[in-house]
């Protein structure tokens, strides 16, 4: 799927809303931190991805999504955990109400080289659902349509495309 994956799905098309944040929030506001950038106060060493991923999973399992997202972000700095870390970070950000940041995490996950088609399909679905939840219907449709090309029977993609296309054509019926 990597050769058919559209560049537009991997890039943020809307700027993140800027607001005053604490130092802890800076670690999870990935839309303000480009991939590979060093966040002030963090180590320049690559963290142990396995340990950070396990800590993130434990925090996620008890519902501490913001803290889990921080650990998944650390895990994602380890190339072996980049995909899993970014995908889980996106899920945690979405759960904690940070959909825009979740979109960015999912798009970053789609940029990871050597991602299997199955993993890309799962991430495209998460991206589409997140975009849909924040009203970015054209982008959600684009993600679902790419997904349908790769996995036509995946979950409820066909129904979502039909529903969103109809809603787009008849906005008064919302």
C-alpha cells in the first residue's frame, strides 16, 4: 500500500490551535513539535522503546491517557517501536479529547517506512474515524476511500463512505 498511500493523508492540512501550555503538555503536543525535534528538557538519547511502550500500555489500561501518550511518544523515538508508539499515542490523545493531535500522530504513523498493508489499513481507519469525529468530512472520506482500495471489506468503511458522501451532498439533512 505504500506506493498508493497519498501524501495528503500524511500531512496536517489545518494548523493546530495554539494556546498556553504547561511544560508537561509540550511533550504531547506533537503538532507543535516536528518529527525528530528535541523537546526542551528531554534527553537526546533514544529511550528504551520497549520499556516506554510497556509503561504507556499500563497507564492506558488504567485510563491515564495523557500520561500514556507521553510514554508512547517516548517509545516512538525508538525505531523498533515508532509505529506502535505513534498509533497508541494517537489512540490515547483521541481518548483524552485531543483529536487534532491524534490526527497528527496517525499521520506520522503512516509515514513510518516498512509498515505492513494490514497496519496501514488499521491506521487509515483510525485516522478516518478521528477526522470524521471532528467534522473534517472531506479528509475522512479521502482516508476511507484509500482504505477501501486496499481492503474493500474492512469493517464499516463502505457504509461510512456512503453515509458521509450523502451528508456532504445534502447538508440540510444533518
